[in-house]
C-alpha cells in the first residue's frame, strides 16, 4: 500500500488567555492537520504543531515520502532524518525543553507515522491500539488541567471560564471542569505567581477535593532552593511535582531531597536525555508526548525504557484537537505502565473541534478507547475549512506567549528561574 499524496493544512483555533511561566496564551492556537492518501484508496490522519518553522520542515519532507509503503515506518523515519539533514527546530516559547537535531526528526516524523498507523488499522480492520500491542484498559483517565487566567483576552468579552488569579478562582475553575468532565485528578499550571501564592492554591484545592491526586507544574520557574522549600511545604499533598527547576542538573538537586516524585516534560524530551537523567536520578515520572517522542511506536519504546529503570509514566499535552486526543488515547490504552492520569488541554479547545462528533467523549474523567478501525475519527471538512481560514486571517505564525504578554505589560520579562 503506497503513499500517493500528503496534504498538510495549517489551522488556528480559539485559545483562552491561559497564564504560564513565560507569559500568556494568544487568542489563537496553531496546529497542522496531516492527511496521507494511498494507492488503495485508504487514507489516514495526523495532527502536529502549527508554528511556521515546524510547518516548513514538515512540508520539506513530503516529496521524499511519496511512493513509500505505509508499513515501512523505519524507512520513513530514515527519510525524514535524511531530508532534514541535521536541522534543529527550537520553539519560540521555550516550554518544551531543549530541541535537538534528533528530536527535531522525531517531531516532524510523528504525524506521518500516526497517519500511517491510522491507514494500517483501517486496512486490517483493527484499532490503532491493537497495532501497539493491544489495549490493556478500555478507557484512559485524564486530569483536570487548571490554569491561572484572565477573564478574557484584552478587548474581548469574558470567556465561559472566567477569571482565575487567586485560590478561590482556581477552586471555582476546578469545580466547573470536574462537574463537566468528571476528572479524578487535578493539575495546576504554576510558575505565574510567587510560590507561596501557588502553595496556597494547592492547599485550597486539597481542602475542596480531599481525594483527588494533585500536581503542580511551574515550568522550571524556580531555583532548586525554592523548589525544595515548596516541596517541603507540600509534603503529603502532591502526587508529584513537575519541572520545578531548570535542566537535568537542577532537577537532580531537587530530587535528592524532595519528599515527592519529580516529573518532567522539559528536561527529558528526547532519547538522548535519558542516560544523564537516569544517572543523576533527576526524574521519577516522565511525561511522554508522541508529538515529540517520534510517534506512537517510539513512545511505546519509551514506556519500556521507563519500566526498565523504574520511572513512572504519564502523558504531556499541548493545545490540541481530536486527532491528537484519539492518538493519545490509543497510545495510553496500549501502554501497560502508564499508571498516572494523562494531561490534556482538550477542554480548553474542544469548541473548535476538527473531527466529526460522536467518537470522543469524557466519561467520569476518562476517554473510552475507540474500537473501530484506525484512530476511529474522521475529519469534519467544514470545520477544517473554517479553521484553515482562521489560520490565514489570524496573522499568527508562531506561538509567542512572552511577546503577547509584553503587549499589555511592557515590563514583563522572561526569566528562568524567576524565584
């Protein structure tokens, strides 16, 4: 079954003003929808980043994949690597760690691999989870992903979630999200306010939700010393503390004394980072992400490496739509040692969905694993056209949380660590 055509469609969808350690989300989030067509009339879908640099790198490899068998994924990875020729594609926002030439290949390759697995599943009449070894769970739990946020983008009407800039606002946001989706665990994106304020928010969440596992992620906004102070304050409260300090060395310094596990999606983001992290025992929980670990099969390999070294496994999320949610769910379903609820931005972005409704839903905080062939989702062509038009009209070509924040606060400075 040979690839005859690949179509890349950049899209933009609405994003709330979510605050983080480098600024605030812009009004539009960018993604790229990948469609792979074959000579047997079977097609597949992938979803990836939409920043212009990544889009151009993805476009540059397309012609080298035409004519390739959809089962020849090792050859596909090799062709992507050859075409990129050692390029490294750093992001502008700096929230996903050091992007190397090796990890750039994995980021570009990933959506094409997902689309080919979608095709393989359709051709074989099996869900993608079966191609990854078979589902070990019928539904994948996700966590309530909370953010400090403004009530709306400046100059726009307040959004449905409202303002959350203090503990009361965070608890109200959690109540709304858990009421709507049934999540059984909670993550707070921190690194926005001084650590003592974020500790207060976590304590308020613990009081409001005494049985929900809690996580805090300041995106490396703290020094190791500050990280240890927070860890001591939240001993017995957090399930894990995610990326408190920068880099593997900083995380290792914190991990040596912190009473809870440390998690990351920033200091270990490529296979080449695993060895030094394991040597220093810097990370006890790894947040995988098939978008930058090289797709679903390589993420399964990552899971086995984590099991070998006793590292816990969860899943990271960026702003995404249903193709990614379906891929994440199949992967998590087929990864036996992924024992923490996964992250997802989906509740923040679901109003602009690009797939046909009726397949993906949250039931008691978990997404039932699709059982139809392939990923189990199909494109809503009208929605795709509308979101593609958004991309043309919005004028954004790269995510820049810091630059957007500086429009409203010129004194704002990206700083790591900040406290």
